[in-house]
C-alpha cells in the first residue's frame, strides 16, 4: 500500500518533473525562437545599416562631387567677378567718356546756339546791307541814267565834230571799223546783193539809208518808221539788234553832216564809243536780266534760256541726256574707276581725290571743294528758300531739291525694277533697291562687320560706335544721330502728327510708324521665322520670338567677360566696346 502510494507519489513527482522539463523545454524553445527572431532582426538591422552605409558613401561621394563642383563654380564665380570688375571698370571709363562726350555735346550745342545767334545777327546785317545796297543800286541806276544821257549828248557832238573835221575820209574809216568789227552791212531794200559784207557800190550809196547791225543783249530794239527789209539778225530771230542808220546826202546830193549826227542819236552809250572811238574792246555779252557777263555770244544765248525757260532740245536730240537712258558712262576716273556720263561730272568728281577745299564759309569757317557746295551751304545760315513749289508753296534752298519735291505732286515714278513691279522717282533709289534682289551689301563696318546696301546707312551706323549725335533739339537740348529722328522728336514739342491713317484716321508723327500701323489693316506680315515658319508684321517681334521660343534664353556669351545676350546683334555691339 505504502509502496503503491510511494510509487504513485513518485509517478506524480516524475510527471511534475516531466511537466517542468517540458515547460523548461518550451521556454527554451521560445527563447530559442526569440533568439532566432532577434538574430533575424539583427541581420535585418545589419542589412539596413549596410544599406545606410552604402547610401552614406554614395551621399559622401556626391557631396565630394558637389564640393568639387562648388569649388569649380566658386573659381568661375571668382573669375566672373574679376571680369565683372574689369567690365565695371571699363563701364565706368565708358561712362566717364560718355560724360565727357555729353559735356562736349553740350559745349557744341552752346557753340551752335552762339553760332545760330551770330548767324541771325549776320542775317540781320545782311538784310540791312541788302537794303542799303538796293538803295545804292537805285541811286546808281539814276546816276547811270543821267551819265548815259550826258554821254549820249557828248558822243553826238563828238561824232558831228569828227565828221565835220574828216569829211568823206571819215566814211571810209567808218566802213573799216564796220568791216573789222564783223558788223553786218546791207544796202537798202531793192539794191545790190542782200546781206553782203562789202556791196559792189560806192560808199555813199551804201551808207545812204543803210543799216548796220550787231548783237547786243543790253541794247534796246529801235522801231524804224521806214519800211526796210529785215537784217540778217532779224531773219535769224535774234532779239534786240543794235541799229545804226546813217544818211549821208541831202536833197541836193551833198553830204549832210548834220543828218549824219542826227541819225547817230539812236546809238546807245555802251556801243557808240566802240564805233567811233577805238579805246574800248568790242564785246557785247552782258545779260540784261541778271548782269552776268560771257566771253561769247553762244554762251550768252545758252544762258538766256535760264530766264526764258526755253528747252529747244528734246530727249532724242540731246546726246548727253540720252546717255542717262542708255546708262552710257564713257568718262572714267583714273584713280577710283568710277564712271560718269558727262565730262563735267568727271571734273567735279576729280576734286574728291585731291582733297582741296579752297572755298570757305565766312560765317562758320567750314570749307568746301566746289563753289556750288559753298553756295548751297550758305543757305543754312541765311535761311533763304528761293526755290518755291508752285503746287503747295513749300520753299527749298536748292533747285534739285525742289525738282525732287515736285515729283510728289505729279506722281511720276519713271524708274522701274526689272525683277519686281516696284517703281521709283530717282535712278539712285532704283539702284539701291536692286541690291535687295542681288543681295549685294558693299558697305561694311570695320568695327563690327555689319554690312549695308547704302553708304549713308553705314555712315549713320558708325555713329553707334563713335557716339556721335550731331543733331540737337533747340528746345530741350536732346541730341540724335539721325536728322529724321530729330524731326520726329521735334513733333513731340509741337504735338504735330502729319501722317494720318486712311483706314482709321489715327495719326502719327513719322512715316515709319504709319507704315507699321497700316499692316494692322492689310494683314501684311513680311517677317517669317526660319525655324517654325511663323510670320510677324515687325522685325522686332520676330527677334523677340526667336529669343524666347527657339533660342532658349541668353545663348550668346561674351568670350571676354562672360556676359550673356539673347540677341547676336547685341553681343556684337557689346564687343565693340573692347575694340
């Protein structure tokens, strides 16, 4: 019994021990499981740490690369800063030069104002002098008239006294004078050979009722009461012939000296001394309209056409004018090869190569190579506009400018382009237009390389580099590089807007603004993008489009200072500052 109980107790104890062992084993398994989980976690953590370390190494590598880049950027920034400082220094120098230029411009403006003031004073003095000269001229004319009357009377007396002294011998001397002077002698109507220089009759018969004629532009024509045949000059249409009628016989057939003196009365004072007294030269080539003298009657006849407006030669008859249509230029300059249609144009051009400027302005001292250029320049001081348009009354200082202006009223455009229907008023404009088709731009800037079709455009462009602004506003002192800009600016003071749109009545102060505005109505867009084909009405709009759409920002970089530009033209202008 006790053994069974003991055995039962033992079994119970063994069971408890076994249970405890199982629990311990269970706990060990749980601990083992936890250790495995911890190991798993440690491995995961280790893996994460390795990944983090890898990332840190990558970040460290990137940081080192970034640091290297920052050092390079810092180096470039320092170089850029150095360049900017140099550019800033140059800009300050440029600013200083601009200030000096501005100071000189202000001084020039002041001098121009002083010159203008002096010009006005000179103009006033000239007007006073002209008024006094006109008064003096009037007095001289009166004195000249009285002197001519006195001289006429003295010559009549002298002629009569000479004839009384010499008698018939004087008649022979008169004929010798007539023959030597080349005067025309013809017998009265119905006698002898008409218009012969030496008739086959006696001197007395020749001089009786005969007329002797010569050309004289300043002698008045004399109306004859007797019905005589016209002289050779009258047949040829010569105006104002000088006439000397001499009657040598009285009713009894004797020489009547009184009649000779009486018929000599129509002789004017400026021809009589030539005929009787041989102290003066035989020259009658003074224009009665303007007083200009000429060495030959042919030159005087050509000059008269200036006053009469006569143009006897048509286009087909005048060879020198025909060359303008045929574009024939036979006269070539030996120094530059430029060709001209007239020899006088070549002579005028030759002065350009000599550099001589012998003609100086008395007001401002400016010198010129030709007298006509000086005369044209003097109008800028006097303000005289002697050539007036008959259609609108506008005045000009040059006849050629008036002629150019009159084409506006007539609407004539005789010069047409053979490649497009465009026409022009002047041949020089056609020649400039044809360079658009040929692409020829012969005038290049030696500073930035930009080329132009016309020399005047190159001249205006060079003022960008030199800073020259020769045209100043007299009201506000602002200066401009082009006269057209000054004229447009002047309208801002007067509020003048002479250019009106025919579609909407909007007005503009310059023709170019009106031209751009008209494209709003016409829809014209002549500027096309060569990348996408989009068209624009203004060139500035096309440049803006290329800069912001296709260029991707400021892609043009200065290789000296690193400054960036979105337009290549602005970069070229910037580089000109280093030249």
